[in-house]
C-alpha cells in the first residue's frame, strides 16, 4: 500500500508532464523510434547507392576477368536486391501492438482511450468479431480496407464489419485495416499500429492467430478483467506466444478497476492478489521478466473512464466532468503511467527487434563488399606490379633489339659490300682468263663449215651460242660453287645473328627464309648474239708474202714502235684490205698524213714504195731496172720461182678448212675485243645479283625483326592500357573500400545511439 501511495504521489507530482492533452516532446520514447527509423533508412539509402556504385565498378571491369571474377560480380549484384528488400521492409516497418484478452475485457476500449477517440466498436458482450488494425494515413484521409480487397470503405462501416452482432460478420482470423489521420493521434504519427483481436476464449484457433498476426508484434497487451482474475485461457495463449517468440514484451492491464471503488475496504488486498498472480505469471511461468521488472508491467486502470475523460478534454471540459467513481484521478494517472512505460517499452522493443537485425545485415553487406574490394585491390596491386615489371622487360628488350638491329644492319652492310667487291673481282679475273683462252673454246666448236652466205649465218649463230654457253659454263665451274657456299654461309650467319633478336614464335619463320630448293646461282649474261652482231668475216685469199701483206707487216712493226713511243697506231683501211684499189698517190697522201712517222722512213724506201704501188708502167719499169742492175737477173729469177712456188702452194691449200681456221681466228680477235669491253659490266652485274640476294635475305630478316618490334610496341601500348585500367580499378576500389568503412562506422554509431543504450 505504501508503494502504491508513493507511486501515486510521484505521478501527481509529475501531473504537468502528463496532462490530459498528452503533449509530446522531441525526445519522447516514440520519437526515438522515429529518429532511428529515419536514420537507418538514410543509411540504407547510402548502402543502396554504394552497392549500385560497386556493381557499376565491377561492370566496368567485366571484360577483364583477371581483375574480377564472374563469381564476385554475381555475389555483389545479388546484394542489390537484398538491400532493396531491406529498404522496402524499413519503409513498411512500424511499431505493432497487439491487444489480447477474453471477451468483454475492454480491449477495444483501451485502444480507443489511447487513441483519444471512439474508433473501434465497443460495448457489452462479445463485440469485436475479427482483427482490427489501426494505423496512420498520410493524407489525413480516414478509410478502411478489408482483407483480400483494395477497395476503400468509410470508417463508419467498421461498426458493422467488426461487430460480433453484425449479420454478415467476418471470420475471426480476418484482418480489417483502419487508416486514421495521423494528425488526430500522436501515437499513429509515431508509426504505432494497434491490433485489436477477438476474445481468446471464442475460438480454439490460437496457433493460426499467432502465426498470422502475432509473430511480428513488438508488444503484447493482455487486457484482464480486474473483477475476476487471470484465466487459464489467457495464460495458454501467451504460453503459445512464448514458444514462438523469444521473450515477448507483455503488459498486463487489470481493466475495470473502477469497480474497486464500491468496495474500498478490500481495495489493497484485491490489488495485491492480482499483482502477485500477474507477477508470478510473467516471472515464473513465462520467465520473460524478473519479479522486479514484472511489477513494472502490471497496471490497474479503467479504460472506459479514461476514454470519457479524454473525450471531455477534447470538448474543452475538465477531465473529471461527469459522474465518475471515487479514485478516478489515481486510475487516470496510472493509465498515463502505463502509456509512458508502454511508449518506452515499445520504442526499445521496436528499435531493437526491427533495426538491430537490419543494422547487422547492413554491416555484413558492407563487410562482405569491403573484403571483396580488398581482394580486388590486392589482386590489382599484384597485377600492376607484374605489369610494371613486364613493361620494363619489354621496354628493355625493345631498346636492345633496336640497338642491336642498328649495329647488325651496319655490320651486314659492310659485309655485303666487301662480299660484292670480292665477287666483282673474282668474276672479272675469271672472265678475263676465259677470254684469253677463247681460242681454245672456239677450237672446240665442230659444226661443219661452208663459206656459203646462208650456211655461214647459221654457223655464226651456233658459234655465238657455243661461246656464250661455254664461257658461262666455265665461269660457273670456276665460281658458282665457291660463291654459293660463301653466300649460303653469309645468309646462315645473318639468320643466326638476327634470330637472337626474334621471339620464339618467329625464330622458326627466320629459319624458313634460308632453305632453297636449289642453291643460289649467278647468271652470266654475255649475249654474244648482240655482242658480235657487227662481226664481218673476210675469207678472200691473200698471199702471205704479197706486197700488201709485207707492207702491212712493216706498218705493223712501225706501229708497234710508235705505240712504245705513245703514238696512236692506225692502219689505213686501204692498206689493211688488199681488195681495195691502191695507187701511189693515195698511199703517199696517207703517209703524208702521219708527219711523225716520216722521220723514221728513208728516202729510198719512200721512193720504192711509191714506185711499187704505182699502177703506171713507168713505175714498174723503173723498179725492174733498179732491181736488175742491183742484184742480177739470175737471183731475180730464182727469187721469182720461189715466190711463185709459195704463192701456188698457199693458193692450193686455201680450202674450206683453211677458211674455217681463218674465220675462227678472225672471230677470236673480234670476240676478244668485244668481251673485254663487257668484263666490268658483267662482273658488276654478277656482284649486283649477289648483293640483291644477300640484301633481300637481310631485308626479310629485318622485316621479321620489325614485326617483333611492332609487336613489342603494341604490347607496350596494351600494357599501358592495362596499367591505366588497373590504376583506375585500384583507385575506385580504395574509394569504395573507404566508403564501406564509412557505412560500417555509420551503423556502429547507429547501434551506439539507438541499440546499445537500450541494453
């Protein structure tokens, strides 16, 4: 009794705080829930943006599976729907209070008193037929929605739908949602939802009720009848609730306590009896509270008096206006005390049950993403280090290849140049030697000879071909093998030296450049047909001791002496050709054209030559007389006989064989002169072939090296692109990882502000 008096005095002392208008302050328990809900919604909005950013980051690296795996993308993408689901639940989350008790214990009246208006149907007997849920509406509109329908109905129809006396009554487990303007009730404004239930003693389907309407309730309010006591039916219901929920929050309201005013002498004993039974039920049977805490969860009220008083206050009248039982003020204060503790309890319960799990899930999501980002960052850094090392190796290899290519190019140019000079000298020397042995080559020509013009032309064509083939064959026999070996050796050296600069996949290609089906062979283009096209043979008979021949020999000796003295040696054509008509005047004129030679000839010689070459009779007589007088006629006769015999012998031996021999001699002289003119050209042509062969081989090898350097350039560009991608990925991963730490810290602050303070 003393404790009750002290509590009453305490409530009376704080009457200003709990006035009938029930003004709320910002830090009220329910406001804590509102703030917590707003805060965690804001945090999960950031988490959703964060997950979207992370998914976008991973999508940007979808093509690079070395950085991010498909499993990681799939895992992070799955968090998008999870976070959206949590946000949807948070937006729908409210503080749910379920009122249970036996029929006619005043459950609906208690809710009406807390809502300060007569919203739910109430009265004597079995009134509430189904579950009625009262929640706030955003647009100040009042309406109701029945289960299985989205049609809005007027609130006034709740009296028919939810009343047990209605002819078209609903099933006990059906739910009717009543939306009431939040401005008319501060509890609804703070996201509190009230659920009124039928009496637990009207149906045996308790398990169905609990599963359908109680598992998500934050607080259970057991409305008992103070005129009786707790019944087994009520206890059984909460026993079932406690098996499905771990330590549910329960308040016990002993309603209709105004009946105690008629028997004031038993007031304390009855109160103590109800208090003891209720505490034993909560502490010993359900084991949801300690005995001390259980005492704070048991109240003695009169919901009907409170509702009437608040309706009077709403009309502007005093709360105690009207006929009220004695002790109303105490019961009214105790109802307010219940509301205060109820708000504290429901706020703590809702924050803990609704937000703690979401906070942990948010931390789990942030932690999992951060761990994934840490792995990606570590993987990225390793790949970046590998790529940097690879870039250095490729860059060094590229520089080495380019430098070695420059050195090898210069070295091979010098080598090719020296080899070309050597080939030119060899070919020149060999061709000169073969020209000197041209007569032997022509002697080997054995085609039948005939001075007939047509036959002779065929003979010359065959001889041209024989000389060209013979010279080419001899040159090849002397040079080709050595030159081919030298060229092959040079090509092999080029290949070996250049293959060092090639990657493994191109070394085999470099080896395929060298082999040939046939060895390299120099082509000696002599073309004797064109070279000796101006050859004209002279097969007319000429006596070797004839006057013209003697003069030619004599002139040849003079020419040789003049050549020694560095004078030009030219034999006039009319002397060299005995077929021409020659007279003394022409010869003298010709001789006179060489003033330097006249000094070497004696006067007698000149006169003799002039006399002999004269076509006149006088000249002949003078010479004959001069010779007869000088040597005598016998010597002249003998000499003439011998001279005639020689002439006859040569004339008789001037056969086709002799003509062929003379033809070949003339051809040798002519071809020798012509071939000497093309020695330098032929050797240069052969050296050019060698140069072209070696240069083309080296060019193909250089092309392979250029392809390798181009590949290395492309690889460096690819590495640079990869490095940029990795750097961007590392930067983004760091930013996202830091944001994960920030979100985890935000959730930790939320826990410290709203969850840990509840423990």
